[in-house]
């Protein structure tokens, strides 16, 4: 009896690895297609890039769920424990997204400061004025 359960468990592991391998191959194919390595000129269409990105994100989330549920045996746990494990992960993902957005904001501000610093003095002090009044466009 124990031998049959062991064989069944090994078979389930191989099936799980096969599912993960197929999903990974699909992700690689979508990535190559989105970057224009399969069909030339596809990467110039932004909607193709967005669809490829959404597909890759969706497949990656499915793989993460599958790994957590099957290989970490969360499928067999009580719902409270599942939530207590997954909630910090979701908060971590949210924090990473927030950090990227904040970093992009400061990068844009820094580029605007670089542009202002490279401007000639005549543009900064127009018509002999001592103070330059920044427009709303300059401050954004």
C-alpha cells in the first residue's frame, strides 16, 4: 500500500514539473515573439508588447500559485493559514511596484534638473532679469 502511494506521489511530481516546463516554454515563446525575434517588425506595435507582457505576468502568477499550492502543500491547509502566508507576499509585491513608480518619478525630476543645469545663462536670466520665474511646465 505504501509503495503505491510513493509511486503515485512521484508521478504527481513529474506531472507538476511537466506543467511548469510547458508554461515556461510558452512564456519564452511569448517573450521572443514580443521582442520581434520570431516575426520581424512586431516589436514596433505597442499593443503586442502590452499583450505579451500581460500574458507573461499571468502565466508567471499561475506558476507561482501552482508551486505554492502543490509543492509547498498549501492546498491542504486551512484557509486562515493560506491567507497569513499569501497576504505578506501580496504586500511585498505592492511595495516593489510602489518603489519602482517612486524611482521613476525621481528619475524624471532629476533629468529635468540636468536639462536646466545645462541651459545657457541667457535662457535662465531672460532680458537681464535677476530672477527667473519658473512656469508651471518647468515645475512639473
